[in-house]
């Protein structure tokens, strides 16, 4: 931007400053133009330098004070008076000077023979030069950012951006989890959870207490992350916007290259002994082993938004989903319960259960909820449970037997389960399993070869889905029977 002081300092204009401004060096001029309209303030937006010869009103009369007051009220930076032998005024009128001093409006004379167009032209050339400098600075910074990202990673880019903006910068996930440096503050994270669901790709201003944080989304309408920086920053807004948008585009590429976190939630989907469960807890959280853990079960899950946000908060290894049921563990132990509650609130989830239980009982508890409370699955399972056990075993073996017997069969079965749950969407399958989409494609080719079936056919997917449900139901019923025998006959005091 061009400041008032820069305009005044143009020696070829020989402007005569009558009423100075203590902030002239900081006042960014939006435009320089002339007008003789008496009610010109109705057409102004603030930041202008206004030029006039006083044809539309008497600059030396009593009403000039009201004219100056109105200009000051709309944010005019300075008033320039054309002076000359053939003009209404050869000198700036004393009443105008007094009014400008009273209101604190900068005032200067444009002496003969300098035309107004020369002042406008000088401002335009300075603004063009400043714009070129901004573009050069932004282009140079973009090259530095790309070099830093390629050589040292996102943290180096973020550090360079912070130095360039002369302000702190954070690079965080959709819910404010640190992708380099520190997590966002709790109140900012809560706001980001809600902002992540808004269908706009533009920067957001987050007001928390006395702070205003600018959040620049990375990755479009559904943010992959955010750049956070204080909104109250120095320098040109245009350059700042260019720097932030460039950094956002580069960081989006880095996020696309990051490995997808594992989708396996062993605490939920595997029957682990207490010691194994505590070891798995420590592995996925980095925390010390615990005897019991908090478990949340949500219902009413629709789409992927809730699962995506909560997985970003707690990690995919502490979350599992089946149909419209979502299970989460460890939020309270990790100090993340309020964020999970916020994500559940903004995505419209229903809290079905909140309890504490030993880690080793998570799988059993989750399987009971899946069987008894997930509406569509429970209806299907109620029907399938009436199938003769031998007939069910034959059907499962005929459809899935080759997978059970194949080398790496469990991995392929898990891929097939996720394939059915994700309705064949390979990006989601890759995210759930924590593998590349090319790996998913290779596994599906192998699965189809072993099954001798085309998974693109609706009847094949229906048969496979029923076989998977039957196999899981049989395994669950077998485990429940064993648990009942142990509790009733051998260990009468065990937990039920």
C-alpha cells in the first residue's frame, strides 16, 4: 500500500502540508481523487485523499467545519486544496485550517501549476510499484517455501512462513491436532471442529476471548488441515493473503503424501487378554497401562464426517464403526473428552452408552452392542441366527472358505469386510486399513481370484456380506457360550 507520507514526500509535486498527521507514515491510502460535490462524504468508503478547489462550497465560510467533520467521520485521510491565481483560492482559508486542526484531518495545498491529475498519477505509479514489490516478495517466498518443504519438510516451511509474516504460525489437523509444533489451544480446537463442516474454502476468523485467529484451510471444502496465525498482523493484506494461500497449497501436497494411519482397532475387533489389551493401549496411546478405560458408544452415525473428526481427535486405533454405531475409547484418559463431545454434537450423534470397564472387555462389550443395538445389523442377524448351524457353516465355507485357507487370509478377510462396509469406495478402504489404494486394488484382485466371484456384481456383494455376518455371528455366539461356561461352572465370580 501507499502511505500518506509517501505522497507528501514526492518532490515533483511540491505539496504544502498545512495540517500534519502524526500517523501519516502508517495511513494506507486507498485512492486519490477529486470532487466538488458538497455531499461527497455519501460516496466515500474511507482511506481516501480528497482533492478539491472549493467550487461546490465555500471553504472559507462557517459551514466548512461541518464539511471537514463529515470527511473525517467517513475516514478520509487528507484533504488537498488546489491553489492558483485562476482558482477560487490562492491560499488555504484560515477557517478551513482551524476546522482541520479541530477534527484532526490532514490538510495540504496543491500549488500552481501542479494539476490534480499529477497527484493522482503519482499515487497510481507508486501503487503499481508497490504491487510489483509485493508480487516479487510473494514469489520469492513461494520459492523458499517449496525448497524448505522439499528439503526439510512441513515444519521448515511453517517456520519460514512465521518469519516472513512476523507472526506465530501453526500447522494443524482438521480438529487442531499438531501436524508440526504444538496443538492449537482447546477453545480454538473446539471452533475448528465446527468450521471443518462448513462448505466454504475461504479463510475463517475464529474469535476466542480477546484473540482473533485466522484459520486458512488446507485442501479445499473438506479441510485436510489448517494454517493458524493471529489475524492482527502487520504488513500488506494482499501480500499476507498471497503468502498464506501459497503455503496452504504446498502443505496440501505434503498432506496428500503422508501415510494413512492404521484403521485397525484391535481393542475393539480382537479378543485380547488383559495383559495384551494393556500392551495394545500403551502402543497406540503412548500412555502408561491402565486397569480400566472409558468407553463411549454413539448411534445415529450418517456419512463419514463424525467418524473422520473423532478419528482425528483420538486416533483410528481407538475408534471403530459398524453401520450407524460408533465406538470410542480413551478420550477422557487422554484429556480429549470435551473435543469428542463437541464433534458428536456438531455431527448430530446420539450417546447410547458411557461406561468404564477393563481393557480386556472392550471387544466383548462392543460385540454385544453390535448384535443387540445396531438396528439394521440386528434385524439381519436376527434372521441369520435362525439359520441351521450346519447350513450356515456350509454357506460360509462355500463363499469364504478359500480365503480362510489362503496364506494371508486374515488380512484379505479384513480387506473384504472393509470393502463391504465402505460400499467398495477404495479411498475409504485404504484409509481404514492404513494402506495405499494400489495395495487395496491388488488385494481385491487376489480376493476375487480366490472367491471365484466378481465383487462388482450386486449379488456377489450380497452373498459375501451375508457370509461375513454369519461367520462373525457364529464366532460371537461360540465365544459367548465359552464365557458363560467359564463364569457359571469354573469361575462363578467372574465379570459378566
